[in-house]
C-alpha cells in the first residue's frame, strides 16, 4: 500500500507541461487498477473550508480572492506585465500555503496518504485535471 501512495505522489510531484498527458494516463491506470483491486479512495470533505481558515489565520491574513482581484484590476488597467508577475506570485504563494496546510493538518506534503491497508486519503492538488480524475474514484 505504501508503494501506491509513493507512486502517485511521485507522479504529481513531477508533473510538467512536457509530461502532463503521460502523467495523467499513468495516474488513471494506477488508481483504476488499485480501485478495482479493492482500495478505497476518499477525501477530506472539509478541506477547502479548513484551508480558507488556515490561509486567513496562519498565512498572515493572505486572501487568495483579494490577490486574484488585484491581478484582474491590473490587467483591466492595461498593466499586463505587472498582472502577469502578480499572478505568478499569487500562484506560488497559494502553492506554498497549501503545502504548509497539508504539513500542519496531515503531517505530510503529499496528496495521497495511506489511511489503512485498504484506504487512501486524497488531498486536492489544485491541478484541475488531476483533481477531476481522482474525484471519479472517491467514495
């Protein structure tokens, strides 16, 4: 079981624009195979609510929605380079806050966590195509 979580986490860690298609296919094959073999994939239904509280309370009051509005405002003002840089900073900050949240709440930076010999807890990656794929297997 540890092997499956290690495999899945390694794929997510190494995803890039160059290998996204192969990575998604590989994730799907592994998850489908283990799911058919009786492994149950679950998720924390309170993840987003708890993350929002964490981001506000522990991440120095950082508010992703405000940051996104700032990016939009800069773009509407025609300040495209500033908007791009602000967006990159927002994405980087959001990833770091999610990483810190996973460490504090689950004790790991990973997205797939062994709960038992027959159950894997999935934490959203914030990569829509992966989150959508995994959600098809969550009970």
